[in-house]
């Protein structure tokens, strides 16, 4: 394993180990985790493309009392290994684990239609300029990557009435909605703005299986003030660990 750093999330409430020269979590992961508003005791969560584990580590911290069974699927073995070390360091390992696998050939223990919540921060587009760092390039520009196939895999994993959460680039919104059409309902689009007055570069999508409520577009979340500091809303999410629905 390459050298790694000891970092923190949620104002140092969560430890996370990350490669010094590879893929590292961004604010996207923490924001995505905040989109899970409520869970019930005994429910299961699947983190597809878990990276360094930031999304599921934040979820494990927020819902530790209910101890949902959380599973992360990660293609890069070194990231899966580091994520399991992070889970152990936070004492989440009794209900949080990471599996090194390709979703095209998932383990038999990962059953279709078995997760109450499926959350994902998938790779970006092959058309983006890839990073010279192999780990970052694989995380952001997965070879032969199909966003449609990735979303369809997530939907297959969802239990009846299961919930879906995803963050991606704003320009992918039309493709995302096309894949969800007729498969999931109660679709919510939440734009993310770096600063007020700017165009949204990211969007979060939330949806539910077997729910036919019409699509909603939220006002969105502004991350930074004009001076570069976090807005009050983003501070509550990124530092205080509140959910988006609590704002």
C-alpha cells in the first residue's frame, strides 16, 4: 500500500485514511452523505464506488446509534483496504465494511433488491481530461465507463421502496433523468452552487422506488460566501454533520 495520511471529516469527529498521492475525498462526499435524511433501525445502505469511504463513514457517524448495515463497493483494492482501516479506527467496523470488487462482477453475497438505501458518487465522463495520477484517473475517468449502466446497477440493488442518492456533474442531468424515467419516482434535483450567482456545477439526485410523486427541483445549496468561507448552510453540513433536510 502507498503512503497514506490521517485526515478528518465532520470537524474531526470522523477519522479517514487516504493516499498521499491518489484519490482523496472532496466536499462532494460529505454533501452527498447529508442527503440521507432518515433511516430505520436494521436498514441497509450500499455505497457504490466508495472511494476512500468518506460518504459511508459520514453516514456511519450520523447513524451510529441505529447501526445500519453499511457496505461499500470499491474497484481499487488499496482504497478498499484503507477504508476498512478507517472503519476500524472509528469503531464502525461492526456495521460498516468495504469490499474490493468491480460492479460488473459483484460478489454473490451482494444480493439484488436487498438495500434500503443506495448512494453513489460515480466516476465522471470519459470526455473529461484525465488526471496524470492513475488512482485519480481511475476514480474520475473509469475506462469503458457507462453512467447508464452504473445507475441501472444501483437500481437493481434497491429493495422495494428503497431510496437512491447520487451526485454528479450538472451537464449529466439529462442522461441521469433519462435512466431514472419509469424506474424510480419522487425524483428530487438539488443543484449545488460554489457561490451565489454562479451556475451549478454539481447536482444531487434523490429518488425512490415504487413512488410516483412528480419530480421536484430544489432551490439548491450554495457552498461558499463571496469571501470563500462556507455559508451557514454548508457549514452545518460539512462541519456539524447535519442532514440537508435539517437546514
